C-alpha cells in the first residue's frame, strides 16, 4: 500500500525538495508543482519554444538549479 504525501506549499526562503511540492508561478500566474515546472522549463528551452511562458524563465532556472543541488553527483 502506498502512502501519498500531502503537497507542500512553498514558504518564503524554503527550497522545493519534492516533485509534488507546489509554488506560485509568476509567468503563468498560478500554482504549479515542481515536476510540472521542471518538465515545461526543460522542454521549452531544449526545443527553443519561444512562445512558451517557460522560455528562459528565471524562476524555472532557479527551481532547476535548487532541485539539482539536492542530489550529489558521482
């Protein structure tokens, strides 16, 4: 039996740790999960989708770098 974790809202000064964590996206003007943000940010920049709100988004870039800092590189 799997246990579902309650989604956490981001508090000021708190880094997002889990893909289910939510925050307020300034570019889209709505709440998003970290997983959705990372997926959309990476796709928009990899495919150079300039019409996307995630194209070169500074908030998405910060979320990606904060999330990648949580895991050690080998």
